[in-house]
């Protein structure tokens, strides 16, 4: 369940309150006239089950509340209320399956910023994986996969492609390209430094590495694993299953492939570098493709649920609606 805090312009307050009162899945509705000062308006509070949240947020935007007032949402961890139980029963679908598009967009949008922390994490992960491939140690490879932050921009790219947001697409691609290139460059330098210190050698790369040689030997299963990881990753993101997301992070060889590219390039073993680069591209493309298709399926499914839930619920009159509709805040109606 989500708790909504809405600042509604005075001339929209009645329409907003009526909308919330008429929508299945909304409960604990409270209206405090004139309580808001910046921006000025009425303060409206309510709880809404997740399966109705996307519909409510979209219709609030149709009323121009986001432009002239404000909408914020917080997760409700515990609710002891017979009315809340009734709201959950009235709303179609299941809360764990619900997709709140504005929440996903806000969450993934934060992952597209190329920050120092992102660069540090992906660099450290790639360096750990570089040592792991030389030592043929799966434990280090798995650790590097967990540390790597690359799934954030990948998820943001999927959402931005669905919502047709070129600026988010550009920022996501920039974060991935710059992040991987910087990480590989530092890993090349660290490999040379470790070699000069006598800690690693070219012979370690050329030796048999049965536990990690899959990193530079892409095959059809690389596509299969990448597609499955993309599906699982997007489902874990939309359903807030963080434990599943950790499993996704340790199932695809993105950071380890980048590390093997760097280590092989440092030693001039170009056939391994090329194979690892191909593995990296395959996994990135498979994750994005599967994540996008997963979002499309979820969008189509919840449109159907929304149509069934809005039957018999009166829409706002034409004279109550603003002319502007902020379509960029949710997936386009003709997508999918």
C-alpha cells in the first residue's frame, strides 16, 4: 500500500477528493482545506493499494495536480485497518504484481547519473573480476558481479525506451559506456602494476582456466542466460523483490567480461579480448531486450486490469479537466 500526500489547487480539490473516493482501492481519505502554503491549496491524504496506484496517479495528472500542486507517495509497511483490507479486496489484481510506472521511472532515473560513486563501484568491481579471471576463482567473479552497479542504468534504459524519453536513454547509455571504458582502462593499468610487482603474470591468463573460461567463450546459452536475467531483473524491480535482484546480478557476466577484456588487452591476448567483448555486448543487449519486453507485457496486462477496474467509475467532467496532459510521466497509451 502507498500513502499519498496531495496538494491540490483549491479549484481542483473537490474533483480530486471525489476521484479518490470513487476509485476502488483507495481508503483513509482525509481533506484539510487550506492547509498547504507552498504551493497554496488543500492538503489531501489517502492510502491506496499498489494495484490501483498507477491509475490514481495518472488521473491526478490529468487533473493537472502535478503541475499546479504536488503529489508524493511513500510505502506503508504496516496497516491495521478493516477499511484497508476492504480496499485491497475491491481492487482487481494483486499488490505484488502491480506496476507503479511513476515510481519505477523515479527509481531508475536516479541510476542514470554518472556519479563518482558509480564510477568507483564499477571500477572496483572490474578490478576484482580481473584478479578473479587470472586466479580462475569463481568466488571473486561472483563478488564482482554483486558489487557492479551496471543494472541500474540498464533498467533505466528499458524504462526510457518504453516511455520514449530520449534524454534518459542518452544518460543511461552514457553511464554504461563511460563507466565500462573507465573501469577497463583502470583495470589495464592495475594489471600492469600487479605484473610489475610480481603478483600476476601473462602465463596465468594463458593457463587452463576451466572455472572462468566461459567469460570469453560466448555461445547460444549466453543469450539465453542474458534474456532470463533481464526478465528476472525487471520483475524484481517492478515488484520490489530486492532478493531476486541480487540473484540477477550474479547470473550474467557483464563486469567479468569487461574485466577479461582489460586483462587480455593488457597482455596482448587479443582473441580473448575479442571474445570477452562479444560476451559483454551479448549480455547487455539480451538484458535490455528482455527487460523491455517484460515491461511491455506488464503494461498490456495492467491496461487490461485498469479497464476492468474503471468500468462503472465515472470520469471527471470535461469542464473539470485541464487541457494539458503530461503524457511523458507514464508509458504512452499507444505503446506495446
